[in-house]
């Protein structure tokens, strides 16, 4: 964990108990993060990369998927059909967007089709608000395997953090899900939690973030670091909490969902990454 991350999170955890509204604390943190960023500036290379990529940009280390879901990437590069299932809870469903068309899966389909017009690309949104990992796993047969997708983007972590569920039991369930998808020959991208006041007040959030990265590495699946990307947007002043998140200080907005889709598009179409609007 960088000094910037450590300081910013300590500031947040200090502020929350002393503010009547989590949203007010979030706005205060945003200003403090900008001050901290002066003390712990990002590298020149990262700053130049971000400047060239617009509001949605993140450090190059966060914009790439490692390892790549190579079969899916190859199909896109060759202009072949691709079916993606986005599964998870409310931030996959698109709560906080002004319409279903503003969800990240809907925007991902639009962006992938724009940059691969010869591809028959279908992104199926199977987000269900409020679900824990066990509830998601219970519908894998119906909502994932039945579509025979080439790729699954599995958004994990948020609701189990909000409910302070047992971390190790949660991670074991994620591993079980990854094994089921692997056995079906389906590539997977894991997506971690959102950087949001409603999550940051929970004591397990840092441990969850770290342990998900360990699980992804051990299972050899890419992890899309949404938490770190959103934190970067706040620290860099690209977003404020007030326009990155909806009024509940948890769910994303049309603008931040679209940025999420932009970065995922660039990760799946690496050759087009620098030209994405």
C-alpha cells in the first residue's frame, strides 16, 4: 500500500465518526486527498498517461488486465462474435444510473461495438441488487452457464463488506465460483468493490481488497481494480464524490459507470486503448 493510500484511508476513517453524514465526510475527504496528493505526487509517467486519456484515465498499471483473457481478446481482435455476462450485485445492475442504458454492462456493449464494428458483441447484464456471494453462486447455472459466454465479468465484495460477513468464508465461495467457471471453459475477470464512503467505514474493506488480489493471482485470473481506479479519480480531482457516486454515497453515476466501461473496453481491446474517447 502506498503512503498516499494509507494516509487517505486513515483520514477517512478518522472523519466518519466526527461527521453527521457520510456524504459530508466524503466531500471533506476529497479535499484532503487533493492536499495529500501534493505531498505524495504520482509519478511523472503516470501523470502524463492520465492527462492524455481524459477524465476516465487511471495509471497504466490499473488499466491493463493481467493476465489477459486471451481467448476473448483474440476473438475481438479477429472480429468474431463474443458473449459477455456481467454478474454481480447492484453496481452491476446499474443502481445509481438514470436508466438501465447507463449501467456499466450496457455502456460496455456500446463501447465495444463502436471499436469493433465487425464483431457481434453481446453483453448480458445479470446484476441483482443486494446479493451476497452465495446468492450469486446459486444462480450461476441459470444466469451464467446457460448463455455459454466467452467471458464473465464478476463484480464481487461490496455487499459482503456492507454486512460484515466472514472474510475467509467469502473468499472460499469466490474460489468455488472461479473453479466452476474454469471447468465450463469460461474466461473470467474479477472486479472488486467501489471506492465509496458507505464501504470505507467498514473495517474489513482494506483486507478484502488485498485478499481478493491474492485470490485472483492464485487462481490466475485478472482483477479489474475498480477500488483503486475510483480512488485515483478522487485523488487526481477527475471526480468528486458528489458526481462519481449517487446520493447514497455508494452506487456509481452515469458518468462513472461510463468511465468504468471505457477502461474495460481498453483492457479488452489493448490496441485501441489510447484512441478511446
